[in-house]
């Protein structure tokens, strides 16, 4: 019996009778992080990191029963010993280490290996079998260094301020949005947010994460009341009503997909910033190597290509079917 | 090349025409003169000769990046652009140097004279000296396919802005077979006589589509003729030499040798706009007959005999060496009729016949007979109209026949690349043959981005089998497929091949059982094949 198995409900641990990131209702779910394709509603109970829990509670509702653990703590569940280690994806995100009879498997959910200045930095966990994503599992994906990214963002924003244009930056509500607001120089101008992002900001601030001052976009907030503003908006919201109060805005989108010219053009934004909360090609390869694992299971993204590449490198790698979406190119979380 | 890369980035990233034009105009005013000329050349499809095969570039790039060939190819498939793939997989440059655009183009020309080892060393060194954005453009120069989001129209507008010259004049100056090697900024842009180049064509006048011409006003103001289904061409006879240009500015003179005979009958200083048609016994053949000759540089005798071509003349643009485009259509047509009246009927040219009509309903009836004439529909031209440059609204309209359609079932989907990477956009469709679904066409276009997104999500959840990049899906969705023509094809399982197939509608209202059958397709083939 393997430590973890892949079922039509999620990743299952028979020794502990629990699931990791299940997509159909199960009695007991261990959750890597609060994004919607990993933390589904209607589970009998949830177990997540202390830092991930507040956002999950906010998203899943007050009725969700969420138990928490700190990073590095261990807990015995049936015949399995489980612990959580930082995945560097978003605040509170974790790789879940499961040990049964001395055999160690790690389910990493979504992760990135670079320090984004916001999330708890990724820690490699030694294991026998590693379950990895491969959202950007092709060698064409290589991220802009964090300091260069900051410079690019600030230059774009400042130029818009000088030209009297608002700046609209598309990013996901949990993780990417906060990372960007901590990356830019807040002295350039006011930072405005759409409701979905501001709600997440509130939750994160309450749990002690420092974010720059932001203003929620309400009916009476406009380019006139906040000249030179940087508006951080969820990708789907830029066609909503509020956008009309910020005419002539320069639009930008922040995503790993912006590495590809074709996708940049399809999105039709004025600028594309190459930034992701998933590992790039080098990050994925380094992460797999650092685990020392012999067996690798690839769950989502460019799975076939990444698994074949790992096999070429001598790993026993295979693709497994899951419902995880990774960073969907069309902007779903 | 930094300046050119910055221009390219601005033009490529922005969706706003004003931003693109402003960036281009600024470049055309401030860049070194040689670089300006090359920029215009590149943006209008004139590129340096390819010095290296793409196969070699792939192998070298994979080698430098330390990638297995299959992984490089997978990456290329996803990115959809070789130049971009190479620029993305290579490690960052070790030793950055700055050279002008013209420097790199001349360097490439020199490279073509070296042996392979020297070429490879040169390319690798260049890659290692360029920032990724410049490296991408350098690769574009290497691979030759310099297609970017700048239309000739936009380029001309920017040039007009920076030089103060009239757009139509500049459009004319930029036509034809010049390259930055064979001309100069002064000769091409600043000199005043666009016909100094004897082969230079006039910009084609293109029509907008019309759904119902009733609103155009009094029928008497309009001339109608068939919209022939061939290749639009411009026949130029100056100083005893003839040239034949396609609408896409391809020189087609040698591809249609029969038309050289026209030089014996037409007077010097004549330019005619018309349609090249395969034509026998005073009847145009279907486009399928002409298709065999497309893409051939020279034509074997057998094909010449099977599908001889004529020029179906629409218009005359130059007469006795004078540009007469400003004269009214009726006057030009009279000149054209006179010219052709002096040509024997054995010569490969005809006057496109007028389709007379007293009211729009009569014309509607004529349009309905288009397919029987192997025509795509009707052209409606204002009798008083000048011959304009480019696609202009108001004077010329095309009234095309409705496409043929069938309802078909989606059975395979494949991800697109480039702009459509990660979206399932390339579909295979099937019709019923008894209770079996038989594939008969692929289609890639016609849905909105939102619809492609919906289909993509559905495909991910309803894949029954994967064959490499191709996914077999549960037969469920019915689409209305529109196409312009149908022909028998022994190469296809269904026995038919369609022309310009695309998705007209997603028929969410139709159950699977109501999709069309192979017998329906055969009926269409009998009627229109």
C-alpha cells in the first residue's frame, strides 16, 4: 500500500484515512493552501496551517470546521505522521509531509522557490516520493528577478503618473495582489483595490501581515479623487463599472504567462509583467532535486513534458490526474 | 538595436493604434536613416535573405540551452514561434554589446558567405551578446518571418506623420519590389515620382462587405459585376515589360506565363486590375482548378493545358502612362472596354461583364446564381467613384453569397499555439455515417475568446483519450460549420475537402442526433463540387 494514492476525489492516505486537497466532499481534508482549486467547500473537516486558516475561513464560510497546525509541528493521524512545511506560494501555503512506517511522501500543492517578500519562503523537504505541480513546466518559463520586477513596475507606474494616466494592474486576489503591493514603491501614488482584493487584505492584516495602505474602490473613488493611482484589480473585474471612473488608464497584467508574447497579445493589456507564484522551470527542477526523492508524481500543468524530462534525468516520474488548475492562463485562480 | 527593440516592444504590447503610430512616427523621425529604411522594410515584409536553416538554429539553441531536442520541440510547439522559443530558452547573455539594426542586418548578410562552423560560432556569439528582447528580434531576422502587429496601413500613417507627406502617395511609394538594399531613404521616401520604378504597382482598392444593398440608394448610381473566385491581380505593362502583382504584393509574373501574350496587344503604359481565373470555353473554372497552380514558381505543360488562366479585367488604373485613378469608375470602364475591344478573343483577357439591374431585388436574384457562375457573389461599385487605396468604406461593396453550412460534432481538440497557447482552439469535426461519426474537417476560427475558454474547460473534463497533443473528446457538442466550397478528395476519409471552413455558431440547442450526415455532404458535393 503506497503512502498516498490518487483517487477520483483527491490524494488519499489510507494509513491515516484522510485526503489532501480533495475536490469532492470527504470527511477529513488536509489543505495545502486556500486557493479555490485546492480548498473546496463541503468537507467534513479541514486541517491547514495557522497562517492559511483565516483566508480559508473567509472563503469557505463560518461553518467550515478548520483545525490548524504550525509549520514544522507533527501530528499523528491513524498510522500516518503529518507535518506542514512552507511552499512559498502564498501566505500560509504548505507542502504536506506524510510519513508511514518510515516512508516519506510530500504533497507540495502549488509552490515557488524564490522569496517573494510576502509568503513564508519555500523549504525543501527530504522525501522518498514527491508530488509536484508543473504549471510552468517548460524551459521557456524563467521569471524576472524580484528587484528587476520592482524597477519595471515602478517605472511603468511613475510614467503613467507623469502622463496623468491611472494604472490598472490585474492580479489574483490572494497572494499575487498583496505581493505586488509590497513590491511597488508606495511613494509614487495611492494604491487602490477592488473589493475582492481588499477583503483578502483585511483578513491578512488581521492575522499580522503588513501591507501598504490601500483604498477600497467605492462609488465615490475615481481618477479625480485619487490622481496617479495604481489600481490592483482581479483579472475579471477590469470590465466592471468602476473602470469607467478611471478613463485613459494604462492596463497591465502580472502573470507567468506574460513570458509568452502570444499570451501577452491575447490579453490585450498595455504591459505584461512576468511574475508568478508558481515555480519557473529552474525552480521546479531545483525543488525536485532538493527533495532527494526517487519517485515523482506530476499533478497539473505541462505534466507530460515535465514528467518525461524528469525521466530523462533518471527519476521514476509519472503523470497523475487531478482537478488542480494551477495558474490558468485565462485568469481563473 | 536597443532603439528598435524599444520601438518593437511599444508597438507589440499596445493595443491602441494611436500609441503604435506615435511610437513608429517618433522612430521614423529620430532613428538613423539606414535603420529607418530597414524598419519600414521589415514591417512591410521585406527581410534579409535567410542565412541559416531553421533546423540548424533549433539544434544549436537546444545545445546551448542544454535541452534534449524533444523538449525544445515541445517548447516550440507551445510558444508557436521559433525566434521567441530560442530567445526564451537560452541562458542570459554573458557579454552585452550594442549595435544598430543595420549593423546586424549587414552582419547577417556577411554571415551567409561563411562556412558552417564560422556561422555557428557567429550566431552563438551574437546570442550571448544580446538582451532577450533584442535576441528575439535578431532571431526574427535570422528566421525571416518578421510578422508583427503593424499593418502596412499603420506604417504608412506613421510615415505620413513624420514626413508630412500624403498617406495615399506614401502607400504607393511603398508598393512593389524595392528592398532596403536596392534603394535609399532619399530615393524611396523623399523623391517625388512613384512610377519611376517601372514594376511598381498601385495600392489595391478593397471593398467592405454589405449584407443588404437596399440602403445604398438609387440603383442607377451603381454598377454591379460578379465577384470572381480567383486571385486578384494587377497587370502592369510599362516600357515593353510586364509585371503581375498579387494583392499581397507577391510578384506572380512567372507563375502565369500565358499572360505575357497580353503585352502584344495592349499599349504601353497600361495597368489593369483584375482577377486571374482558370478559364476554358468562355467559362471560369472553380477555384480548385486554379489552386493547383498556386505556390508553383513555374508551371508544367500538363497543368498549363488543364487549367489555362485569363485576366478577368475589372478596372484600368493607368492609361497611356497616366495615373487615371481619380477619374470616375464609369469613365475608366469605358477606357477599359475600348482597350479590350482591340484585343483578339484568343488573347487571355476578358472584360468582367456587367450584371445589369434596375432594382435591388433583381440584383438579389442575380446574387443567388453566383455559385452557378463559379463566383463568390457580387461587387457593387459606385459609378462616380475614384479608385482609392486600401479598404475604404462607401464606394465599393462586396455582396457575397451565404456560405454553405453543415452541423457537425466536435470529436477531437488540440491546443493552439502562440496567441492561443493553452487554449483548445483547433478542432476536428465529424458527421454521421450510419451510427458512426466520420471526421471530415478541421476548423480553428469563428468562436469568441469566451467561447474558446468554455470549450477548453469542457475539453479538459471530457477527454476520453490522448494522442500526443490531440484529445479525443466525448461526442456531445454540435457546431454549425460554414465553408465557401467543397470538392472531392481521395485523401480524406470522408471523401470531401472544404474551402475556408470555420465555426459559424455553437449550436448548444442541437442534440447530437441532429448533426448532418455524410450523405448530406455528398449531396452538397454533387451540387457545388
